[in-house]
C-alpha cells in the first residue's frame, strides 16, 4: 500500500476517457518526477519546467 506524504499537489489526467485527479508529492525546487495515472496508466512528468534561454 502506498504511503501519502505531505505536502502534496494534485494532477488531473488529460486523457479524454479518464480525467482522474490524483495526488503527488510536492518536490524540492528544480527536481522532477515521473508519475503514472492510477486509473488509466498514462505517464506524466511533473512539475513541468519551462526551459527559457535568453
């Protein structure tokens, strides 16, 4: 069984047939993590980091 760690964020799956809302752990600045929707199995990387280079 998974352990919920606080603080958390929520991600909503964007697949048209799913739209599941699930919690993910809030990460430190600059870190990313890949998660899988528990309902349909779609993979997401969060948080999205915008690479703006001047």
